[in-house]
C-alpha cells in the first residue's frame, strides 16, 4: 500500500444519488410492504454544509451521541427484513450491525434473527451441514467424545457472488461470533445439532481448502474464541496459527481486495485488538500489521472528501461518486474499520467525527428509500462501534 501526495477532493453539495435495487433479495426495505420493489429510481438529495462547529473542529459530544442513537434506532425500527424475501447474506449483515437485537419477519412474527438461524429457521442461503468426524481424522490435538454435537464439525455452503448465500469462507460464523455466542452454543444443521466449538474445529481443519487464501472472515471467526498464540494441525498435516493467517492477510492486502481492502483491514484490526487485550508483545508480524493499520487510517483521512465522506477509492487514492450505494459503502466500510482500529485520540479527531456525521446525514436523508444491505449495515455497524467506543472513553476524555 503506497502513500500518495495529499489531495483533497471538492464536490458539489447537491449529489445525484442513484438508487438501483435489483429486487429485494439485494435491497433492505423501509416499512413492512415486502412486495414493493424499487428499480432504477433516481433521487436528488441536498447534502448540507458541515456545521460551523464541526468545520471548526469543535464537537458537541452529547449531540453527536444522540444523533448516532437516533440513526441506529430509526434504521433498526423502520427497515424490516423477511426470511421469505431476503436471503442470509442480507440478514447476517443486519446481525453484524445490531447483534442479538436484530429481528426479522417470519411466519411466527418478528423474531430475533440469530435465535431463529441457530434453531434451524428457514432462510435462503443459510445452509449448514455436518462436517468431519473428529474421532476419525488425524487431529490428535482435539479431545474426542461420543457426543455427536462435539465430534462432528459444521460446514456452511458457499454461494459467492449471489448476495444471497455465504460469499466468503467462514463468513457466517464470523458475523455470528460478533454476537459473543458461547463456545458451547448448539447450532442446528441439516444433519442434526452441533456446537460452535465443533464449527471452530472444522474451520481450522479446513484451512488448506481455502484456495482463495482469503482469511479475513476466518480470523474474525477464530479470534473471539482463540488466543492469538493458538496453533493447530490441519487436514494437510501442516501446522497453522493465528499468526500465519494474519501474515497472509497482511501480505495479500491490496486495493483489489473485497471492498477496497476494508475487510482485510477489519480482520487484521480484530486480531490486533485481541493481542493487545492479552497484553502480549506487538512485534514481528504484529508490528507489521500495526504499521499497515496506522498507514491505512492516515491515508483514509488524507483522502477524505470535503463533505466528510471517505474516498470511493478507499485507501488507494482520492475519489468521490454520485452512486449512493458506492458512497455509503466506501464511507461506511472505512469508518467501521477506523473506529475499530483507531486509538481513542484518532477516533476523537474531527475528521472521524465528520465521517460519522456524513453517514448519519446520508441515512437520514434516504430514510424513505430501500438501500443495498451490505452498504447499509456496514455503515450502521460503524456507527454502533463508534457509539460504543465514545461511551467507553467518555469518562476519561469528558466527551
């Protein structure tokens, strides 16, 4: 990732926002009319100037927290996803933003999405099957019992490119792990009940089958449950570790990575945060990962647009777009990474405040429109993480 010369992008504050939704399997609707669809609708939305306080680098933290709360609550309440209309890709992005509190419409009424999925509720694209029997494979590091919920792993079907099923290896457990599921949580599969710890074993065992060598979601699934020094032997007889997956993610980061590399950076930051929480040294690959994170934050802020949005080219170079999905996607993904990875000082910086306000502004002014679920819920996830971080540092910083 190379550093470019500073270049600020000016843009017209009146933005032509194109909302093209190819059916509600992609879109996240407003209200409960699940049969309604929007096709190629064009909206002109006025994006107001930054407030004088924000422009001057002065933040009313109480007002900002209230605005974050309002946007998070209104989108949770007004946007309704249904298991009959949306697929698992959309629903699990909602889970990423709202965790266990995220509800979906089913024949039973509104029910918590995670609870519904774990007990085998029907959602298109969420297909879990039994994996290997760990009493019959060469995985001697795993204790074996006769309990089928323990000695059989879980595999989730891959369905990349559809925005319906699992688009990346280990994506489903990565998003469910963000809900702090207990390691002995029972998960219903097509072949019977299994447990999260068996799902983790299967993920570790199958690392050699990740032919794309894309370990972002693998790290996000493992790190909440494993120490950063954790090592294991996989099906190819080779030893792997959290560090080897991290090193691969650092080495393979590029602007061509998913969503401008923001997912890889988010996974790297997740591992770094766990490492720091353990009180272990940030050296070797950990030091390299930290340097990459710091540079990415620096460049995202360097390329920030004058209205507070982040570059449509993410961390590579300046850029802006009139496409709503791309604008919300790049700004939301970048904000989500920064507020997870940044220090207290970095996320309190006026540039980050301006980005959070830009996301709020877009969501407030498009509250009546169906939005693409990936962009929407990563943006809301960023706002939720930011709100949580501000709460934790408020006593120290008097925010």
